[in-house]
C-alpha cells in the first residue's frame, strides 16, 4: 500500500508542471452570450514577445441570423473583409498576480465593429475560458465562455 501511495505521489508531482503550465494558446469554440450558440472557432497563439493574440478560423451562422462571412460593421481597412482570418484578440499578457488570468488585452467584436479592453480567465481545469470585454472598468461589459477544442 505504501508503494502504491509513493508511486501515485511521484506521478502527481511529475504531472503538476504540465497542469500549471497550461495557457490560453489553442483552438477555442466561442459561445455567444446572448443566443447560447457557437458563433466561431478561434485560434489563440502566443507571440514571440510573450503576448497572446487570436484569429477566427471558422464562422457559423446562428438560427435565424445568416452570416455574409464579411465584417459589415467594421470600419476602415477592415470594412467588408472576410471574418475568417480576422484577428479579434490582441496583446493579452499573463497576470503576474493571478494564476490562469490574462490581462491588458483588446477584444474586437466584428458584430458591432467595436474594440474593447479585455481579460481572460482559464476555468474548468483549462478547458474553458471566461472572456470579459469592457469599456473603462470591467463592471461595464459582456462576458463569454469559450470551450477548448484542442
């Protein structure tokens, strides 16, 4: 019995860095906070400078709301550009004070054409993220839960 406990302890000790090292990089299925439907898949990557950014890989229409596949509400150079490949997450950095939280980022909402300050929190063992986009203070904004695909 002591041998089993010892082996189990070693396995947990060796796997702990893998659990703690998990970050927001990966593919995520977005869930719209208003409809509850998945709107897109987003790939979040870690940049050379240590920040994180994300772009749309796939878009999905929601029932009753067909999509044109282009950013009709975008301004400037992004007007009528394809949603696929559009960067919607920018400059997130790990929060040195809170494990599994990323701060000081920008979130772009292609449905409104607006950019917001943002923060991301890994939840559910790193299988979901809580994305908060806000204006000014995080009290005024919207949140979405995204599900890790891989």
